[in-house]
C-alpha cells in the first residue's frame, strides 16, 4: 500500500519546533504533523490542516510547508536534542494538525525513540478511530487531551464534526493506565459557557484513570496572519476578552472534583 509513491510508514511533517516548554514536561521538541479532520474556528495552525504539502504566500516570498520523512530520518533529527531532554526530563511531543491522523507513523517513531530512552507525548483532540487511538496509547508515555466541547451540537458547530468518537476515545483513555492531562481550549463567545466547561471537568473526574492535571488554554489570535498567507478566510475576526473570574472558577471546580489545576493561559 502506497501514499504519493511513498510507504505509508512515512509521515508528512509540517514543522519541528525545538525547545518547547508547554507541550509536556521538561524541554521538548514538538513535531507538528500535517492533516486534521477538525476545522476549529479558532485554529492557530491552519497550515497543518490539509494532509498534503501547502504553500504560504507572504509579502516577501513563499514558504512550503510539509515534508515527507521516514521514522528513521525523523528520529535521527529528534535525537540531536537528546541533551536537552536528559537535562530537563523532557522529550518529544507529537502534535499537529492531528497527530493521531498519522498514527502508524507516530508509533513507528515512538518505538525508535523509546529504544533511546526518550519520553514521548501525544497531543491530540481524540478524533480518530478507536483502534488507532488504542494503539497510540500503547506507544506513548503521556497524552495531552484537548477537549473542545462536551455538547455534541456545540462541538459540531465549532469544529465541523460531532464529538461522539472523541468521547469514546476519552473513555478508552480513562480506562487505561496512561498518564494524561486534560486541556480545555477556551474561546470567549464560543465554548466558554460554564455549563459546558463543568461537563468537561465532570467527565474527566468520573474516569477510573482521571487526568494528572487540568490545563486551560485561552484563545489567542497569533495565527490570524497565516490565513491570509494561505488564501483562507479567518472566521473569528473579533473575540471578546475572557471572563476575569474564569481562572478562579475553573480551578476551584477542578479541586472540588478532585482534579489538580495546571497551566492557565
């Protein structure tokens, strides 16, 4: 079976970002993979949405995004930063796009990295088939699970897809022994309703394997300029300021449910 003349064990890599400090413990290298089944209205990485290379056109030139790499080639590149991982208890995080869309490639890379004693983290929305998700859980050390909304209709309105598969995979994660963190993406005027936020927290707290911590990721517009470079419209031209009481409320509820507050911002 081939994809674009290449073995499916090759992956399409959008970017490799070194010295990442917010994508898991320690100093990490984050691998952004191409392709995502969701179309979140607030997406800050639109260049990684398509499962194919894209061209971004700026005023001073063009930038090609997307490079096919074998697991061996990518792993060799990632091991250049081994000293940073070892000194900080860091590692490698696979993100995107949606890293789970290239599950076979991520697993192949994770196996190579584990042979070298490197910690591997998966940053995911949870949107993939349950077989792929279960396989990924067997090959990573930590999961960052980004839960956009609890309500199925709200989720579909904001991302283009309902969350039935996501919630099924959340249950699989919650029945596993894999450490994970719940990440709540909060966009004022979109998914910051406290009823839905509470539902997300209660879902996580009810699991046999609850999250190690709850991170709140607030909306930012840093990716807005990328849409023009890709010839795409930006669907959130004006977003109100976040609720100033949100941090205390979310962290207070998390503690009440037995969850540990984590990053906020």
